[in-house]
C-alpha cells in the first residue's frame, strides 16, 4: 500500500491547482485520474484556446444555493493570480469581449504549465486509473485498478457530469453520498436548447444563422448572439440563459434590441415594400422571411394599420420560444448544483463533519456563467483546498 499525505481524485484544473499548492507546503501528494492525460476539459475548452479566466470575475457571476460561499476563495486567488502564473511560464494570452482571457496558441500550454508546476512541487500523478472504492479508517484508503493508496487527506476534484464523451462521471457525488454529505439537484448548465417539433419544422433549416439578440427568462437577461442549429438554439446568449431556465419555461427573445422597429415601420408607412423585406434590412433575410410568415401574412408595409404594426413590433421584441428540452449533459459545458455548500467550509473547502475530506471545482454547488468564470472557480477553490489539505 502506497502512503501519501494527500490524495486528490481528479487531474483537472481544480485538482492540479490543489496538488501544486499542497505540494509547495511540503506535503506528499498523489493525483489519480481515469483519463490518459491531465486537464482534458482545459484542453478542449474555449474552442481549444482555453478561456482560462475573466478579468471581471465577482460572486455575481455564479449560481449557488449560497451565493456568498464562493466569495472567500475568489478573493484569495484572483484572475491576476492565474495571469501571473501564465506569464511565469511564458504562456501568451489575449483579451476578448466581456473580459474573457484566452490562450493565444492553445489550452495545451496550460496543461504543460500545470505539469511543470506539479513536477516542481514533487506531485505524483497516476493516470488511466479507475477508482474502485474509498473508505475511511484512521486514514483514507483508496482502492484502484492501479493499486491501493492511503492518505490523511482526501480531495475530491473530479468535476461534474458534463462532457461524458471525455469520461465525466458522478464519482465525486457518489463519494460525497457515501460519507453522508448532502447534494443539491443536478442538471446541465450552459447548454443548447432543442425546439419543440412544431418549431423545429419551421426553423430547422436555418442552421448556422446567427443573430444579435437579448434573451430573457426568470428575471435574467443576456444580450449576445443566438445561433440556430438543426435541432434548436445555441450561441452565447442561449447558453447563458439556459442556466436559469427550468423545464416548461418560455424564453422571451428580443430580435432587434435597441432598434425601434415600430418607429421604422411608421416612417415607412407609405412604402410598398413587403414587411418581411423591411425586416430583412435588420435581420438575416432567410430568417426574417421564415419567422415573419410563420406569424403574419406578409403584405406591403402600407397595407398594415397602426394596431397591426404595433403587434408586429411587439412580436419582434418579444418572440416567445418554449423549448422542448435542453441538449442534456452530453452537450452541456457545466453541471449546475453539486455538493451542498452548507456541508463545506468556504475558508478551507473541507467537509464540516468529515475531517480531512475536501471538495473543489465543479463538483461543488458553485456554477459560473459563460466566459471563463468556471475555470476561475476551479483555480480558486483548488488553491484554497491546497492550503489546508
């Protein structure tokens, strides 16, 4: 049996950060992961360029049953801290819209950085390793298909249920349940929507069309692009609002935010241009025609009365879409929910009732909005756990 001070299950962003920090403190650290290499999700995130943080990070960018829980970790490891680490290793990055920072070359540079830092901290990493059993006696005993390991501290940084294609699993939740910790409801977040059969029949051929729009649901609103797919809607605004959507909810989409289409229609009230062609001056023409004809009879603008023009404008600014479902965990970027934060110390990420048991990253009930916030939570929570594990 191999003995270590700390065993970390999960070699993603939070697990590796925890390992590095714990190793710096002189602790003997072992990281176990089922994957063939570290940081699989880092490697594919941001289209391969890894949106590794957001310079505007605050607790307001996170969803949790306790919105204050994330504040401690986020204040102790900030976007500036991860930027400094990248700069130390010569990793080039660039800022895009909304404060998002991406690697200039690829996310592989960040996994290389984590490898180098973990080597310096004398961290041992065992990959292609399947966890068979975890139990606690005087210490933690982790049985795997690569051997049996023992430690005084155990950190669960195994991620959530999103991206099952790269091996995501519910092992972190199973271990939490085994030790009696509460888990909130789990559902996919930052996920595309699927149309109802009726809407799919109308809009299914618009795949690839993108529109700048404002999407509202449950008192939240995001203005970014929406993207039509063969099965429904995606794009940044849709992914953002999906984390606030509940089954059965209706999305309200403003197709022309900031544009007074009623005023434009009145100004064109003597025009013989067909109404859908007028809309095509502001929206993609294929979409404008299909959308308009699905709701109204297209006639020249001068043939509509004022009430009709107001109704058209209202529909443009308040298009109601009731999704049939989301794309599920297979297409989700994150998992909403997780280990109930009431079970953990926000200062240490340690279980309040099980000494030496820590949780970090996506497995915890803290979920960021789109734009680098989830990786920042992973870095920060892993950093904090590494100070104590």
